[in-house]
C-alpha cells in the first residue's frame, strides 16, 4: 500500500498556473483507499478546480495507475480530450504519476504527496520508483523523479558528471537529469529548470503519529480503521 | 584576500589546485606550493577529491593561511548534511578562510570508500544559498547568528564541455542568483568550444576561470577522454605529446599548456591550474605562458 496525502490546493493551483483546461485522472487503487484518489478524490478536486475557474475536461478513473498497460488502454479512449487539454492532474502516488508521464506526451501534475510505501512499491514494478519523500517534485521535473533517477538525488539540475547521457556512477544507467531535460524540452517546459528548488524537508519522511495508528501503515498495530 | 578583489583590481586571476595528502604530513605539499607564492593569486584546496579519503580542506587551508598563502576552500555536499555544512562554513570563517568554492561533489562510489553513504542533503545551488544566508546572519532554519556574520567570496563550478550544455548554463544562472561570484570550469582543451561557451554566459557578468589539467602522458589524456565527463583532449594534442621522447614529455606538456593558456586567457577572467602532483612545474608553465 502506498500512502498518499493531498497536496494543499494552493500548491496544486500554483502548478496549474496559466493552464485552463485540465484533464483529471485518479487512481482507484491505493489512492482510493487513502481517500486521496478514487471517485471521492475526483469529485472533490473537480469542485476545487471549478471554483478556481478551471475547466475540467474529463474526470477519469483507472484501477491502478502504476500499471502502464491499464493506463495506456484506458487513456487511448480519451486521446481527443487529452489533446485538447492543457495538462493532466493526477491523483495518485509517485509511481502512478511517473507511469502516466511515461505513456502520455502531456504535461502531468501530481495532486498528492507520497508519504509511505508500506512494503509495496507500485503494483507494476517497472523502472518508475518513489521514495515517499512526502514532497512530490514531479510537477517541476516533467513527471520524472529526480530523487530516484539521479544518483545524488539533486533537485536543481545535473551535477556535470554525466557522460553521453549516462550517470557517473554507472555508465549503463541513464542520467536522471538528462531524462528530465529531454522530457521538459519535449513538453516545452524548459523554464521549469530555472526555478530554484529549496532543500528537501526530510522530516516529511517520518510517518506521523496518526498514520502509524492506521492499517495503511501497520495492519497489526492499527487502532483505527 | 577575497578572490573577487583580484578580479576587480586586475580583471584576471590565477589559481592552482592543491590536493591534500592521505595522511597528516603536509610539509611536502606546502613546500611544493611555496615557489608559487608570488605567481598565483590563490590555492584551491580540494575536499576529498574524487571521493578519496585525505586530510581535510579546512585544516589545509588554515595551514596555508598561516604561511601567508591564500586558500580557496572547496566544500562539497557529498559527505555532510546541512547541519555539518553550515557548521563547517562557520568554522572556516573563524579560521580566517575567505574564499569558498561550493560544489556538489563526486559520488562516493567513484572513490576509495565506495561503501560510504552518499549524503547530498543539499545540492550546490542550495549550498550557495545557505552560505549566503549565513553571510546575512541567518541559518537555514531562519535562526539569527550571534555577533558578526561570516563573509566569503563564493565560487562555483561549471562544465563547459557538458553535452547538452543548456542545463549546465541554466544551473550556472541559478548559482549566480544564489550568490556565486566567480566560476571555475572543468578542464578545457578545445578553445573554440570554450569561446562559444563564454559567449553564451557573457550576460551573467561573472568572472569565469578556465580550468586546465596538465597532461602528463598520452595515456592520461586518453583516460580522461574516456572517463571524465566534459573533458575532451583533441587527438592533435595527444599526438603532439606522443611524438616526443619520454624525457622531453614534461617540457612538451608545459608547452602545450602554455599555448592553451595564451589562447584561453583572452576569452575569460582567469586560469585555474589542476596540476595533479606537478605543482613543481607550474612556475615554469606560468613563465612560458607569460602570466
């Protein structure tokens, strides 16, 4: 179970700045159970976006957004709407956001922060990884995680050690920042790279007291359902 | 003396890298640097270069300072979290160190302790911003420092040979915004490519020092070409060095470097020499380059 929390609506609206037509996409798996995705997440977020003057072009539910096969199949029926939308706002974990970004050539914004991996890293273990940092940066990096794809977890750009697009640590591993750069360039969002990212707040990786008492964190110790 | 003063006064600065030894005897290093006393503006002391354990940059900088040699302290994000980094920055200030070069640092797996935990709590941009904050009397948590604030000349690094170059330049701009006052580059051997880079970053209005690694042998040049990001020693240079007998290699190597310096110095605001154990040859090189 990947435990997610809704990003504050102000942060989401900030990431949607300058965009009018938003395609909403929610996961019906872990995020549904956490109350951050599913039908409930879609309804709440749709209302918030419309209140803020956005046009929600579609509100679409997929069982497991970490499963790229499911995502591709489901979204292929929505391509016309997606093409007309400015971006996709995704209500899911870090793996789900990266999976959507991988299969659709569209700007993707995360609506949630992933705070606990709970023993399972996505239901479709492919290359996308989430470290449950609790401060999802996928919005700024074009849906490719700098924390897990960069060997140094750098937030402000490449270290300068990459050679031929490969990491200084492993010549067979892609440089995460090369992937991010290529992706942002393709999306026409290179200006994202110029934004200063402040240091991570590592305290967000500590599970909260409330979370530890729930079955989302520890089935045996849970005092609340 | 802050290096920025040198750029302001002379418009040009020369620095030489100083690699602390793996051990506690620094006399040999200092003896080798001594002949450069009047020839270079500062000595750039590495911080566990290539992730190999050595004596620290801060202690070495202080020892240089005590002998009247001006140090630039390199500080990487590889081994310390933000508490240790900020503390070391304050410590450096109390020891009279005035120049700081803020770097990301190589990954530990490249060095002699590949099992070490890679820290990278901050990146180079965030480190520059943190030091700038301390200079303004605040730590990263926003707490006030007691008494006088530290004051540094802040440097940063850029790799003009990186491909693609664009994200390097975007990050360079972020470093300037965060407080970087000068840049030193990865080793440069392709003058035209470097000229193109200088042109691209000219609107940043920040002094750039061209890096130069003294090529000791054709094998070393080939090794760098294969293993060091952004370094490309052209075949002509390798062939030129390979064409002379071994006993004339040092002279030829210095001639090649002197020629490069003459070509590079009009494009930028300084030269940073990475002599890698050839500190003793640097005075002759500077003479040949008419610096």
